[in-house]
C-alpha cells in the first residue's frame, strides 16, 4: 500500500519548509516509509474532494489504503506508533515523548502562530503595532521555559523522539523573527533537528516542489 500525503501546489513560504507537510515528510523519512505527494491548489483545498479528507480544507492529509488522517499531530503519532524510530519502547519514556508532542502543538505552537498572524496576515491592521510586544512576550515566556527545561541536553527527554520532531518543527517557524537568537540552547536544538538526514531529505523534497513550480530563468 502506498502512503500518500497532500501538500501545497504553491507553498506561500516559497520552499522554506514551514508548511506542515514538512513535519509529516520528516516523520516518514525518520521511520523509512516511502510516500507519494499529491499537490493541492488553494482552490481545491476547499472543494468537496479534499474536504472529504480534511474537514477544515487544509494540508497535510495522509492516506494509506482505506485509512485517511488529517492533523499533523495525529499523523506523526500514527507513524510513530507503527514504526520504530520515533517513540521509545519503554512505557513511561514513551508517554513522556508523547507529552512533548502535545506540548509542542498545544502549548508552544499557539503563541508562535499568533505572532505569525500578527506579523504577516494582520500587519496592516491598526491594532497590530500595539499588540505585537504583548504577543512577543508570550512567545518569550514559552521559549524561556522550554530553554530552562532543555538545558544542555541534546533532546527533550533522552533520545530523539516524535516530541523533538514536533518541537523543532514548531520552533522553526520562529526563524525569521530572530526571537530564537536569545536562546542559544534552543537555536542549537533546532539546528540539531535540521541536521538530521531525515529532515534534510524532507526539506529537499518540499523545496523541489517549489523549485519545479518556478518559471525557468532566461
Ligand atoms: N492543526 C493543523 C493545521 C494545518 C494547517 O494549518 N495547514 C495549513 C498549511 S501549514 C493550511 O492548509 N492552510 C490553508 C488553509 O487553512 O486554508 C495540523 O497540524 O495539521
């Protein structure tokens, strides 16, 4: 059975790897599962065929035979449960790694998304100038706490896990803001994640989609 995921036909991030198919590609690469990608236009995202796979009209989705999933947390968890490499075998360590996945998605990502929304989608709104310092402070609160917990460790809880995959993916969204620079251990943590061969393959694959969509240079 071939695994098929969906990704943007034209990613607004221009191949920076911030669209969420990258984290699913990364997980697939970590566990050594081949996959195919179906590219979806913004219009097709909201059409019935895609809405049948993803009720919110987003990417990525995941299909494997008669199973179809959406939500990157669910997809990465599904892969991590079924294949070695992303979750420890020992029950308590496994539960802690899963906790970090949830922490990345539920506790760290929301203020980062709020910052992205304010900076990009609402940059022309009259309230944004006033709101930005408050939103940045919320991001800093989370980064300070995460930095304190990570300390000098390579990964959040022992060996690299799906928790780290998700946390690094979430933190990568901060790169252009420069906010990570104040936390050298977090910047190094993100760099360790990016240096993993599986991440490199995932990044290259999503970049290839963007590159192929560009008109040839004269
Ligand atoms: N919580 C979802 C978020 C999915 C999401 O926001 N996908 C974005 C791309 S990274 C998307 O499809 N945006 C287009 C839209 O919402 O119309 C997940 O983790 O899968």
